[in-house]
């Protein structure tokens, strides 16, 4: 079993839809969870991070972590064409300072159609 | 601030050739990283550095070398290029306790 599993999609939704992106993991030592957004031909940029179970909101984005099920999600409300990108989950057994141990998912390509 | 700057953006190499991918950051970050991203795959760490003069291997270091003589620069050297090194390479940096900043990548093809 791979450490981090992410459905690569692609995912195509109409503008205004609610989008759910998911990752599962097998390493119970993972404590720090992140979502990166990567536009075409660009480097990833950090979208959200959390280190506890539960929900964290930032505008239209909600990150959810369920450590008991080893499952994390990113929800996008009222999706916009500008949200079209590849979304990568990433996780680490350490805090933000442990980027050397960061494990990335394969990424899910999202297209939001006007 | 320009952030993390990578050059070149694209390169085609023949099998057995060598090249250096350049990475520079102007944010005075201690930590710098090199990742590769293959199609449909997650980012894999090649090498990283925690400061000038200090480097260490990541998950996939074979076929690559790095050096860190200054805080700003972290070049990645490919010796004897192989088709398996066809990938998109990303350089990243971060401050102590801070988030990663990525460059825009170098798309490399080895034919």
C-alpha cells in the first residue's frame, strides 16, 4: 500500500459546483496535512494546512482531516473557472519544518467549466 | 522579490550528456530543495540543503549531484543523462519554520 493515495481524476464540474478532493494515507505518524494548488506549467503553491482532526475553513475552501480513518479532504464551494488546476495533498510526520519528510499525492486535475 | 528563479525553462538532452539546472532565491531562505515530478506522479525529493555548505540526499538522488556554496544558489547537476531522468524539475525554498515556495520548473527531456 502506498503511503499516500490520491485519485488523479480528471474531475470536470460546472461553475458554482461544490468540489470534493480526497486523499487516504497509511502512515499513522503523519501529523501535518497540506493542500497545494498547481496551475499548468507552474510550481505548486500552498493552499491550506492543518495538523489536527476536524475542519479548517479559508474562504471558499475547507480542509478536513479524519486521523482515525486516515482520510483528508479539500472542499471547494461555489467553484470558479479560476480554480481549474491540479490539487496535490501532502503530509508529513513532523511540523512545517520537516519538509524533508513531506510525502505528496499524485494530484487531482480539476476543471471548472463556465 | 523575484522569489525562486529556475533556469532554463525547457531543455532537451541527448543520452549521456550532462547539464546543470540553476536555482536561485532572493528571500534569504536557509532551506532549499530539488524535486522531480513525473506525469501522473507526486513530487519526489531529490536533494535538499539546510544551509550553505550542507546538502543531503532525498528519496531519489541517484544520477544527480548538488552543491550549495551560497545561501542564494542551489544548482542541480545531471551527469550522463538517461531517459529515466525525463521529468519536470522544481526547486523550492523555505525559511526556518515557514512554508515552501516553489519555482516555475524546468521541463527536461532526455532522448
